[in-house]
C-alpha cells in the first residue's frame, strides 16, 4: 500500500511541476498534451520494469540489478555523503583502464555507477521505491524530447500531431528511453546539446549560458556513452559549416567523411593503443562472448581496410534492417520488426513527396546533421553489435533524429491534402 501511495504522490507532484517549468511551457504544447505525454512515458517506464521482472529476463536485467545495488548506496549517502560522491572518481584497478573497452575499466564502470548513484539519491525521497524512481528518472528524460520538439517546430512548418508522434512516441524509443537505465539520459543530453547549438546559430553569437550547458551535458554524455559523444563532435561541425557555407554543404560533408575515414584507419600507425579499428574489433568480440537468443553470426572482422569494406554490407544490415521478420523468436521481437518496416515505408514514400519551396540554410544544415549523426552512429553500432535485440536498443536513441527528414516531407504531404 505504501508503494502505491508514494508512487501516486510523486506522479501528481511531477505532473503539476512539468506544467510550470518555463522550458517545457515554451514548447507551445497545451498542458493537456504535456501531462499526457509525461504520463505515457511513466507508463512506458513501468512496462520496462515489469518486462524485466519476467523470469526469462530478470537474471540478466540491468535495471533491477542497478536498483538492488542502489539500496546500499542510499544508506552510504545518508551515513557519509562525502565518501558517497567521492566514490564516483575512484576505481579499484591498477589504472583507469581502456576508454572504449569494457574489461577492468573505470570508464566502463562509470556508465553504470552514474545510474546507480542517481537511483540512490532518488531512493532518499522515494523510500527505495523502484516504481516511484521511474517518475524521477522520466522527469529528467522528458527534457530531451521537449528540446527536440521545440527545435523541430521552430525550424520547420511540421504537422503538430505527426511531430509529437515522431519525437515522443516511436515505440522502441519510448520503451528504451523511459526505463531506469542510461538510454533516456543519453538521448536527453544529445537533444539538449543540439538545442543549444541551434540557439546560438540562430542568434549568430556565443551565449555563455548555452556554452556552460553544452559543456556539462557533453561531459555527462561522454561518461554515459563516450563513442556517441565523439561522433557528435564532427556531426555538429558539419552542421555549423553547412549553416555558414550552405552552397558548399555537399563538399564539406564529403571532405569531413573522407577525412574521418582516413584518420580512423591511420590511427593505428601511432601505436596499437590508439588503433580505432582494433577498438571496434575488440568491442565486437565483447558482444560475441555474450549469450542470447538473438545472436547474429557475422563474418570475421580484421584490422585491414579491405576487411572493414567487406563487412560494410553486414554492418548496414544490422544497423538498419534488424531484426528481420524471419528471425522473430518470440512476441517481443514483433514490434521491433514492424517498426523497421514502417520506418523504411515512410522513407520510401517521402522520396516521392515534392516540396513546394526549397529548404532554407537553417533547415538544410540541420537535416544534414540529423542524417550524418544518425548514420555514423548506426554504422558504428552495426560494426560492433552482434545481437538483434541489442541493436534495437542502441538504434532507439537516434531514431527521432533519423525520422526528422521524413517528418518534414510527410508534413508537406498532409498540408497538400488539406488544400
């Protein structure tokens, strides 16, 4: 009974609070929409927690494992808060370990430690109530979709309902970015960073408050998913250069991609420790050592240009087309497979929709960023991930960005039909 009471109290409190925060109010959504979307995220978070309570998934569930660990951390916080926070910067290895790999590495442990520490703080207020913690987490998660919604609506003349659906309600995004894990924070950090970039581009000047927010958010993003933070940097650079030099955007993109690929393969000439291709191979091997029913058997990947080129079709297949309909092992894979079909149907349809007016430089440069960032992230995931179930989760964090170019064209189609 206490569990339900605490949940209801915090649900009512945070639902009232989000309707009064200026950043959220400035999205232009009516309070009913805001309350409804926040409630849907809470329900998705509950579904996430209940899904991983099932016997088939509970043993390997990070979310419940984090929660159990957080209980002891909460006691530590209350007894010795200084040591609790200092522990974030401590590691029990001989050295901090590899920045990108998961074995004996402070950087790999940091991803989980941040979530456990955040849970421990929430537990102080929720009396160690997992379901009430979901509300706290989704309060922070909510700022990411709001930021992206504001950015899209201020840049394009898109259909409101369609924009809400793509920014907030893509099924895999809603599920993975509403549960107690790092995905929701990763998306929110990314969306808020690009929101502040666009704000400064529109103002054509550096804004000190935005710079500070970007630095803080980038540090958090790097701690949670470092390779995503690193891919964000060149994507933002391409966006800014294309904004200031719109007539050379194609050349800028081509030079940036070629330079990136060149640096990627030349990184190993300095030393084995700086070899980015070797990191990709070792990360893929980490996935291969895991067990699961959705494992994908992939060709051998070696540290050569030709091997990476031969693996590219496999990476594209994993990143953009998995899970296949033919490999559905249980009902939980049906929504993911259906989502892929809908995504590609929308992309194909969008190619046949004509725009009445050309894109402005603000619009075209932002669309370029969305495509470059999404594709780079998904290709990297395609080279490293060897499970259909895992790629659905990783892909979810960039799906709203990938859908934005499609959203703009589908909105144009809806406007045309209304005339």
